[in-house]
C-alpha cells in the first residue's frame, strides 16, 4: 500500500507540473519563485511590455521587472516572466528577427538556468487574447520554443531540447553570450541559435487554433523570471526567396 501511495503522489506531482501554466512565477513548482525588482518598470522610451498571466494573477506587474538602456544595450532584469516590444515595430511576410543576449553573470539571480530570447508574431499584445511565439536559450545547452495562443503552448516539450549550438556557461557567475534568431520564410518558421538552425516548423502547424493568429505581428524580447541580461543588435531583416 505504501508503495502505491508513493506512486500516486508522484503521478499527481507530474500531472500538476505538466498542466500548470509554468513560467516560473510565484506559486509555480520552482525552487525560486519570481522576485520583484526594486525600482522596476520600463525606463526606455518607445518600449512596452507585459508579464505572463500567471505572474499577474500572483500580483506581479510590469513594474516588478525592469528594462533600461545602457549604452547600445537594453538591460532586462526580471522579476516575473516578461515580454517586451515596441508598438511601432511590426513584421510581416518573410523576415528574420535576431538579437544577441549577454548574461554577464550566469544564474546571477537564480539557482538554476532560466531562458531568454526573441519573440515574433505578436498580436493583441498586452491583452488577455495575445498570441506570439518565442525561442529562448538556457545557459546549460538547452533551448525552448513556446508561445501564447492565448494559453501557453510548447513546441519542443516541457523540458526543451539540448543542442550543441547552444552555448554552455563554464560555471555560475561566468559570462555567457547567445545569438538568437527567429525566421519566417517559404512556409517555414525556424529558430537559429549561434548561427545554427535548432528548430524548424511548418507555418501551418503554428498558425492554427490555440496557437498563432498569424506569423505577421509585433516582435521583441522574451525573458523568464529572475534573469539579468544585456541585449544588443535587435534587428528585423526581410527575407527574399
């Protein structure tokens, strides 16, 4: 009986984790829930943002994270899991959005790797109906492709995937750089990390009920909870056949 009870408890835990809208927010099954940033908010003109629904439900706001300008870099400090964008920066047709992410001190604000990356296809952003897709890298060699449709959805599993292209930090507190890009071209959506395509999907798999409204839309930056990252080179380029 004791063994059966333990199995049942384990299955319930797995079920809870798998069905929760896991973003690492307060109340989520992580070792370190989101911690609000002191004197937070968006301090860069033209940028707006939102925290995930689970974070908002737990009392977090966009002012619980912080986005500042430091020279040519955007400095994001979270806080809750957050998405940032500019309302006058839409992308349409075939395009690539890319940026370089510099984590000066790996796991500076957390006890385990947390991801960050770029997002595309943002529609109805800042509303309960927002949709979008992001590709984000961890400093342990893994990456995730996820989105909102408007409920969270996962394209490469709960734990993401390992790929040799994703840089690994040599240790906690060490610097780490990832180059991340999302591309729409010829009916495909691809994520490239450090110059190598790590995931590719037919557009029809993504633009469907419960996922994206369109691959056209706003683009920007995506950060998990409790991250400290400098971003440079956020650019949009048009892809040609």
